[in-house]
C-alpha cells in the first residue's frame, strides 16, 4: 500500500523535478562551461576524490535552493486548504509526513546519485588507476545534506505556512552559505568564520590539490548535524500542536552541539593529505605518487633519458632523480627547488599531456632551469622561465636551432609555449650562447642552472648579463 502511494507521490508531485534540477543543473555547469574543474590534476573527472569534492562544491548553490523548494513542497496542504481535513483522518501524522518526505529525499538522492555515476564513469574511463574508498563518505554526506535540507524546508513551511517562507529560507541559507564558504587560496582551504562553524555548511572548497581529502572527524560531525536537521524537519512536518513544534527544535540543536564538539578547529585537521594517494611509487630514480601511478610507464624511460642528458650537461651538479612535486603551498608561493631532484608537477600544462620526446625535452628543461614560479591552471605563473628553459633544453639535446617548448591548446594542437616577445628574447639568447666556445657555453648553462635554483633570472645568466 505504502509503495503504491509513494509511486503516486513521485509521479504527481514536485519531488522528481527537484532531483532532475540538481542533476541537469550540475551537468550543465560541469559539461557546458569550460571552467577550472576541467583543468589540472584535481579536475572533476581526473580522480575519484576530486570528483566527489567538486560535486560537493556545487552545494553552495544547490543546498539553499533545495531547502527553498522543499518549503514550496511543504506549503502544499496550506495552499490546497486541506490541512484541517487531513488531521481528521485516522492515519498518524508521522505516517502522513513520511510519504512526501520520503519521496523528496528519494528523488534528490537519485538525482545526485546519477550525477556521481556520470562523474564516476568518466573517472573510470580516464587515465587514473587509483581508486580509494575515501570518496564515498564525501558523496554520501552530500546526499544526506540534500535530503535533510529538503525535509527541513518542508517542516519549516508546515510550521510557518506563508508564501514568504520559501524565498526567505532560500535567501537566508544562500547568504549563510556564502559567508561560511571556504576559500582555497592558501595551503589549505580556510574561511572567515571559525573553522568549526564553516564546516556546518555541506559545501566544500574548490579542489586544488588532488592529494587533499576530508578527515573522518569532518564526516562524523557533518553527519551528526545533518541528521539533527533531518529529524527536526520531519518532526515539524508531523507536529500537530504548538508544543510538538517547540520540541521539534531539540534534534537540530543537539546535532549542532555534537557536531561542534567533533568538527576540527583547524583547517589542517579538516583537510588532510591522503597518505595512500601520496605514497611514492618508483621505477629506479623516477617516482610518482600512487594516485598518478598510471603515468609512470610513460614517465620512467623519459626520466632516465633526461637524467643522462642532464649529467652530460652539468656533470656532478646534475640531478639524480625525477620526482612528482607533492608539497602543499598557497597560490602564488614559489616552489621549493632542489639541485638533486627534477620536480615535476602534473598540473603544469606543459607537462600534463606531454609524451615521447617532448616529455624528455620538458624534463631536461626542468632539470637545467627549473621554474620557481608555479605553472598551474590556478596561477599561470612561470611563463618568464620558459625562454630560458627552451634555450637550455635545446643546447643540452644538441639541437642545431632553438626548439621552443610546446604546449597543447584547447584543440590539442601544439603551439609555442611563450608569446612572440619572449620567443624573440629566447632567439637572442640562443644566438649569443651558441656563438661562444664550447667551454664557455657549458659555463653559462651551469650559471643559468644555479640562477634558476635561486629563483633568479636564468635567461640573463645564459646571455652573460647580471641576473636578478
């Protein structure tokens, strides 16, 4: 009987449309807009954890809307003027409330689940072979947040049956979500309000570091808070007296109190490094993280060849290993360079899709003149280093003419990685370098290497000018 009524509720009510809006709206954002979520190693289909975090990020907009639409749904009896009639039926109030609440929760969970399915299929068909289980709690808490928010909106509208209730709830929660929104411009996401209060919002910061994930205390604290919110919404939806409505507030207050005791006070305890993903996997002197293990077969032979070329160019001062850069840093902070290691960042657009001899060239360039300023989709820095890297790599590989580093554009066609002005500077530096005796050329390369490690102008060192 209840199953048949639930099917009727899903067929004739607003509930399925809200699930469709969440699914279609999210896919429209991800698939129709060429945003930052398509770029870098933490793109929404690059890794399982980043996929889950990107879908959670959209809750900053979806959650207030879901609560408001739940409130619209909760006004159904008031609008149809059947509230008093339904109270006279022998069916208990909680059972009458369970069907619409269950329909709304099921529709939202299904819509969000299909979004996760679409993202998961793309991740599975992608290059990554790393599949942690830590992404599941991230998505499950998101589904719980949508269901709890909708039922809470229904309950509030049932208790305050006014046409102003849905827009008031939506605007209030949207402003609150924006206030509690966490920014990802430091080493770890942070917010203006205290971290514990910011974590009461189900939305997460934009994933920028693919090694970061949410800690278990965040999952537990948010689950307690959202279960309290769900219980309060259901209690308000089924309450028949003023006293019952007042008592219905108790679960959300208890859930918030318990959550604030559990949620971490510091961002470092909220966003933690996935140790399993960050574990290094090596093939000789070439190492990548477990999360990027699928890149090792292509990188290993090219890395070993690059190390041989670097040893011929720099002698004893040459790097002896190639390693993926796993250091956390704020946006715009310089990279921590080392003369013994060629650090590679798969967020670097030059390296991200490089293969074959071009990958070898890029590794040689990084070893001879590593860029101090990071090159990522978030920063776009390090462009000033590309001319020096192009000259140094062309010299070390024995090219007869300058070969600029190449970067794929949006159409996957190679293009020059530096603009016309920088290309002219590289040509001038190449002409000056190759006009010198071999011994002086080697000396200039060594000077450029030292300048780059000190975050100075490597191109000036190649031309014999004073670097700064």
